[in-house]
C-alpha cells in the first residue's frame, strides 16, 4: 500500500510540475500572441504620432479594476503553489509517522501513540488520535470516532482547495465589472463632447476589453488547477481513509473497558 501511494504521489508531482511549467509558458507567450505587431503588414493607415502600446501600457489601460485582477492573479498563483506542495501523500500522511504509530500500537503503548498524534497534527494523525482517544470504549467506538474525524478532515481539505474555485469564479466577474465601467466611461465622453474623436473614446474601450481579457486569462488556468488539485485531494482522501481503516483494524478484538 505504501509503495502504491508513493508511486501515486510521484505521478501527481510530475503532473503538478508539468501544469506549472505550462502556465509559465502561457504567461510568457500570451503578450506576444496578443500584442505582437506584424512588421510585414501594411502600415500606411497608421497614425505616425501615436506610439504602439506595449504590454505594460495595456495593463495600465485596465485601470483600477485591471490592477485588482493582477493582484488576484498573484494570490491565485500563490495558492496553487501552496496546494501543490502541501496536498501530498507525504504531508497528509507521513510514512515515518505511520510506521512509528504502528510500532507503538503493536507494543500496546496506546498513550505514547496518542501523544505522538497530538504532537504531530496532520490529516492522518488527527483521525487516528481521535480514534485512539476512544480505545477504552472498544473497537466500535474507535471506528465511529475515526469516521467522524475523517469527515472533519476531508471537509477542511476541501474548503482549503475551494478557495481556488472562488478566485477562478471572481476573476471573470471582475473582468465584466471592468467592461461595464469602461463602457460607462466611454459613453460619458460621448455625452460631454459633441463630436468625440475615436482617440478620446479609446481609453474607456481599452479598459473594457483589457479587463475582460485579464479576467479570462486568470480564470482559465486557476479553474483548471482547481479541478486538478480537487481530484488529487479526493484520491488522497480515499487512500488515507484506507490506511486509517487498516490501522484501526488492529483493534478489532478490543473490548470496552469495564466500568467500576
């Protein structure tokens, strides 16, 4: 079981690295794909007094909402890296702790095993610690406590992963907000000026389009990462649940202590 779990962890690790590299490549290539100028094209209709906008200029054109989306992208990337590095088999269920607890239980040192669980809190030890605390009440009580603690730990893990879904859903909504505020700005110019020039209207239109693009650019990879991490977390929950069940199975013949 441990070898199988380690192999699964390595596969997930390789997949995580591949996804992060893909995100970085996309991040580096997107500005070129969107804003690169075709030097061989016909430039006879271009206004020579207007300079080409670079990537930094287009980011500034997004306005306040655009900068909020940029901040959101930084937070999202930090959460993705954190989840990929912390939601792993070795972090949630360290093999050395499993081996140590098994040795203590085989020797009948239940109090020492409970102390190890209390001193090393993680997904596995939190479940086993709650079960060991019910050892005096027998095997059935231990199983019930293990199931309750397992549900709590699974919910905590899913809530942690769920923040990525929240950020991935907020990003396009913020892009839509920028679209609306940009168009409001453009129509405000039309209202104030009798015959506004296209250059005057460009600021609002730029904000509308740039923020939409930024929102989608953040949402697509973040939601993709969310589903990858969610599936990874679900698989780990199942695997650790099996390990916990096998561990508590050592107490199958344990009877409740007699009350005095």
